[in-house]
C-alpha cells in the first residue's frame, strides 16, 4: 500500500516520506491510502489517524488467514 499526503491548501499528492521527515505537522496535511499499483484509492482524503487506523485494519485481515 502507498500512503500519500498533501497540504490542505495544495492540490497535488506526494509520496509520504515518514512522520519524522515531514516538514509540517500532520494536522496541516490530508492523507490517502492507495493500493500498491496506485490504481485504486483505499481510503480517500482523511486525517493521519483515520488513514493509519484503516491501514492497520487492512494489514490485520491480510495476514489473518
């Protein structure tokens, strides 16, 4: 899965480098989650906490079986 971010004032999505390398607070950004091929949006626009919660749910069910 690919995590992307953008400032709330911008329109272009960028690949997320990691929380400690981000120059802004995560509260100033919007996040989204895509599949590995970047063809399907798994979680549209949302906060960091909401997107990461869904990411953990998907990973849990992927490795459950």
